[in-house]
C-alpha cells in the first residue's frame, strides 16, 4: 500500500473530512444538487479516506485482486445543497467485518447536515466473489476504528 496526495484529512473525532464544491454539473435547472450526486460526493470521500490510510484502490486491485463495492446504501436527504456551496463529507468507518466494512457519512454545509448515509462495502475478488478484507487493510483501519469508537 502506498500513500498518495489527499484532498481530505482525518478529523479530531476520528472521522475523515473531504471538501466538495458544488458545480453547475452537480445541480438541476433550479441550482439544487441532484440527489444522485450526493452518492458521488460520498464515493469520492470514501476513496480519499482510503488514500489517507495509504490504501490505493488501483494497487489493491492490481496486487491483491481485491475491490470494495457498495453492497448497501441508505440515504436520508435532510436539506438541499445549492450551486457554489462549499460542502464537507464526513466519513467514519464504524465496523470492520470479515469480508465487508460499514461506514457512516454526512454531507455538511457549514456544520449543518444536509444528507446522512449508512454504507456497507463488500470486499470482492477478481471473480466477483466475496473475499476477506486483506490483513494489510485491516491493520490500517482497525486502529482508526478503535480510536473513533473512543471518541464517540
């Protein structure tokens, strides 16, 4: 696993913060963020969180033949984001399982929650079959998971 440049940062509460600017392409004709784009923002934040942990997804695929895919996603849309808003996606891994992990994500504007997501990621091998989360990934995520649980 190698570290790469990251747009986000680990927060004091053990979560990860990822900045997002709302562009015209993210909105509908009224300038309100299209609902499916919250999923894109959350995906970028999860990818960046892994980068912060030194986990490159392309390297994980190449070296271990492992990918993480969304198995389950539950979203509550609370308030709309708008064109030119500066948002932040807060992500916290809340559980690590044998072949999956769970995370909570909030899309925020100036500390106000706009959308809340509950995500379950499955770990799959190159054939699309469930695979155990690699030991190297567990070794990086477990200490952060433990720290974030203490911060709750």
